[in-house]
């Protein structure tokens, strides 16, 4: 982990991050915040409480002057930290009707006041400051998850309600022409260098060999995905990994998540967005596809998915460019463009595994990333609901291969 910010800067970051969560949830009712639409998703109020629990559990509980808000919250809002103790079953988070959203607001205010006081007084050691920084990044991660999960919940409503109002956008003239950028062969350094905050799974920095090749100048678009559908892409077993073929047949997938495919006129198909059901914009990046679908599309296109190392090296030349990141007035990708960070997370061909020399942190907080390095695939970049400032080219996001509710798309390589 990088050098920790000084306390005043850290206090500003803490205050800013906490306020974003409050802004994203200010207009959501108790009915909005309580249900859980699937096991992989969590209720909005659970996210609000869990990120607060993180600060209380790992920082405030170690301070002798801190008064715990409610001891039952340690059980209700622990996510997966076995070393902390027993926790409420994940599939049943939507059954926790109490505490209500107002009590969770009071819980957030209680923790905010206590931690702000410690930061103002400078009454924390370096390891605690590092945990505050980690907690802020953890909350930003959950801001994205909160919007992903709430989108999935709203999509199950009979009348496709909107979370945020925005104008319907024109269909567009089509995506910019796809170009291929060279990936040079040879040795390359990848991973976080310690100059800024990074999660432990982004290091250690190390050397890899790249065989060389090319990477697409932009992500795959909705119009290109419609061509894949029109060419029976979802019905051709030769394009699919075995597990992927079994998954699409069991699940009945014939298009990306949230699409309502109009078979008589595919270009008039619609998709559910956080602004309700909208016409598909042809030159936007395709989003809400699984690793299985991304891999099948790449094979159909005569290409492949890039490795995470190819992606990181290619992204360096475009590092200052950004697509859409979290804008509470939008919460949706923009038009496909050259930027490699923003709009949609990009599936890579890489399994989520530890870098050489990776060592989890000591204690319960060491369970943060390392324990998930099995049966997951790496995504790079950032999505349209990733908070600004949380993105970087070394970021290793990860999901199981069948996941579709994340803001995930793809970029081709060859």
C-alpha cells in the first residue's frame, strides 16, 4: 500500500466519499432500500450500513474512547470477514427489515462523528490512517455495487421505473471505425508501483513477457453485438466454452442482460437503464455481458480477449483519457471512444490469480482480496458507475464468468 495521505487530506477524502453515498441514496425510500433481487446483490441499506461497519470494526473499535453504536450490527453487516466472527447469511440480507433506513442514517452519522473527531485530533497511528484510506476506497467500491444491485432490483419491476431522469438520446450515426493498435513484444513491467493508493492484489509490480499483437482502439458496440445475434451467435456451440454453452442454454440467454430483443427489427430493441427502459443506442459500448458472452463474441469476430497484462500496457498511452465515470445525473455509458478507462469494465482473458510475491495483509483485513483468487476472471478499466478518482490502469476488478449485472463489456485483441 502506498504512503498514506496526511490527516487533513484524509479527512477531506473521508468526508467527500461519505457524502457521495448519501447523495446516491437520498431519494430512495425504505421500500427501495430493503429488498434483495438475487443472492449476488445486496440491498441498498445493507451497502450503506456495511461500509460504515468497516470503519467501526477496523478502526473505531480499537480506540478505547469509542462507544459502539449497536453490537448486533457486527453480525448483521459483516460481509465475509471470517476472522471477525459470525455474520448474517448473504442470501437473506433482504429479510433484515430492522434496523430501518433512518436508524442506518443515525449509525452513519455516529461513525462519521467519531472518526472525524479522531482525524481532526490526529489521534490515530499510521496503520489506522492506512485503514481509513482503504475504507474510503472500499466505500467507493460499494457505491458502484450499490448502483449495480439497485439497477438489477428495478429491472424486476413490472413498469421499469427510473432511478435518474435524463433525456432520451438519439440513436447516433454509428461507432467510429475500429482501428488496431500495436502491442509490442518483449518484457514489460506491470502492477502498482506504490506511488498512489492501490489494493493489495495490484502488486507486487513485476515483469511479464508479452508475445506481441494488436488491441482494438475502442470497445465492442451495441450495433456490432446485433450483428453477432443476427449471425446466430447465441445458437452456435462452436463459438462457446463448454461452461458458457451450458449456461446460456440453462438460462435462456439470447442477448445481453436487460435487453428486450425485437426479432423482427433488432435495431429497435430496448434495454433497461437506470433511467428506465430505453431504445438501444447503436454506438454505445455493449454492456452487461458475461465473460462467456465476451469470449464467444471474440471468437466469432476472429479475434480474442486481451490478457490483463496486454490491456494494462496498451492503456498507458491513453491513461489521461476517460469515458463516462460516475455522474449521478447519468449513470450510463457514453458513446464508444478511444478511452480505455470508463464507460464499461472490460473482460480480459486472464484468470484472477495472485501476482508473484503477493502476500495478504495481516489480520481480518487480509481477507479483502486474496481469498477470492479462484474461479474468477479479471476485468480492467472502469464503468459508468465507478466513482471518479477510484479508477486507475492497474485496477484488477474480478467477477465469476457468468456475471452479467456488472457494467461489463469487452475490447478485442488479436
